[in-house]
C-alpha cells in the first residue's frame, strides 16, 4: 500500500515542506512517493508535483509540446521548449533541493522519517532529497 511505512505526522512533514516551497515557487503544488524510496537507508527521496501552467508563468518560457506527463524521472528543465532558459531553471532546481535539505531537520521531531542507527535504540533522521518531478496541468498549447 502506498505510504504504508509513513505515519500521518511524517506525511504532514512533507506537506509542510511543499507549503514552504510553494511560497517561493508557486509551481510546486504537492509531493508524491518516489519510486523505490524504501531501498535507501539514510536518505528519503520525494517526487515533487509541478503544475506546468504555473511553471510556464513563473519562468516565462515555452513548454515542450510533447511532454509525456505519465512518466517520471524528469528534471526541472525537462518541460523547457527554449534552451536559453536552461541555466536559469537549473539554478532554481538546485535551490529547491537545497531548501528541502535545509528545512527538513528543523521540523518537529514527529514529522521526520528516521532509520535505526548502529546502536539499536538510536534512530537517526533521514536526509530529505529531491528524487524527481511529476508534471501536471499542462497549459493549453497552440497548434
């Protein structure tokens, strides 16, 4: 079952991260489980949900017309139709990843996903990392 290993408090922690990101980057509208995230011990990866209509407005760029929205594993520059915007968008992607990593350890302890350390009664906080993006709500394209 999806999210079966997360408590409601831990899911709320990810919701809080998205809320913080959304204030600066309004195109980030949610999160989803990163495929295979249980394989990793010390890190936890998230898939960020990106609203492409808001993305287009934020970056003031063209969107690649034939983007397959059902696939995953994309970077933030995948939707870009104009290669002159790549550096600017990559920089924002790095800032998003850094913001997630920097904020997560300061959430209330019950919101943090942990893993067992070497000593059995010690649980360490996982590092929150950006896994990939899931793109939704494509803008209307002119033909």
